[in-house]
């Protein structure tokens, strides 16, 4: 058993990770600005990592002492109209939050041995038909620049002797998250692809991603950047059609780009981005490792 800090642990992914860590017998500390969304037997700490942590008292920081590992998930939900205020919140929650954690870890009382940090396939921007892996250069969208700076800040912890793993998550499929937002539309028979639906859409079942995060802590060989994506990436049209088919709903509508633009502004371009992301290192490079390597099986499990 070890003491593991989960930043942003009250969110969709964090809740599932903490549940599994507790089941494995670990001592879990959740750091967030809102309480966990379900019954939680660990320790909850209300701290805003966007503010300097080293200015807090020893008493306030006591739960963060002698942490063995950190799973770092802090980040404002990107979904919504990209106003200047929303974009700043997306950026600061990831970059400033990561910077403040690394600053705290300069004190060995709070420094973990391992940090596994969330990242995102948004790193690649819009790559159309190009196959991307962990070594592909970054794109030129707002979110790609956010991810570049996010990874840069947390990887600085390597200079402190911390083993750092960054996992570029694809679209995480589970009860909630993306599917939770889409489900009302599909249940009304209004679900459909975005634009022409030809854009590639990397995805992963939440249980496989949770397992990958925990494996990245346990396996000392993990270091650097990995892809948290299933082996069979699909186009948006196939994703949408499969969701509708499993829910036994029609699939006759589509959402044109201009309509997304009217609703979400610049965020519409990010929604239409094509990222054909394929893992080449770590467990996710092996299709046999996955419990849910195929989209249909993943969605069938979620909607059962």
C-alpha cells in the first residue's frame, strides 16, 4: 500500500481512478476544489492549485506530505464556447496548476517519486489523414499549444528526480463524460456525425485508461509520453453510427460545421479536428492488452 495523491480527483476520470486505487488498498488523497462525486473513503483536500501552494501553512499542506505517487488530472473542462475567459481558465488550470505543483515539490517533504499526468491528443491539432504517434510534432491550434505547455511544465519535475509519465488521452468513453453529453441527443433520435464525419476520433474505454494510469505508476520502466487510445481508431461518422445502432436509434441527422461555429465559436474547429493517433510504446501499443479494443464492444459494455 502506498499514499497516492489524485489532483482533479473529483472529475469523471479521477473518480474511477480513485475507486480502483482504494480497491487495491492504497491510501488515496483527493485534491480538488469540489468534493468527490461519490462516497469516498480517502482524504479530501480543498485546494486551488492555480494559486501558489508554497505560501500555504504547514497545517494546510499536511495531507500532501510523504506522498509516494501523484496522478495529476487537474484541468478545466474544455467543453463550451471559447470566450477569452474560458480559454484562460483552460490554460491556467493546466499550466499554472502544474507549475505550482512542481514548485511545491522542490521541498522533499512533498515530493513524490512518481507523477503520472493527464495530457491529450489535442496536442496534434488537426492532422486530417496523417497517422500520429508519441513522436509526432504538435499542431497549431489553441488546444495543441495548451497541451505543449502543459506537458512542458509537468515534465520539469524530472529535474527534481521525479519519474514523470504523460498520457495523451483520447476521448474517454464511460458513464458520463463525452457520452453523457451526447446521450440526450441520441435518445431523441437526433444524434449524428459532426460535419461530414470523416475526421478521425481516437477513443478509449475508461476502464482500460484507468488500468493504464495505474500500470504507469507500478511499472518503473514507464517514463515520458504515451498515448491513452484504443488500437482501433474510428472516424466520427462510424463512432456516431455505432452509438445510434447500439441504442437502437435512427442515424439520419448530422451537425454542420457552420452550426457548431454559431454555437461554440473557435471550439467548433477543435471539435472537427482529425487525430489518427496510434500508440507505439507502452501497454497501449499492444491490442491484446485491451479489455475493449473495439468500439462496438466498448459501447455495448457502457450501455448494457
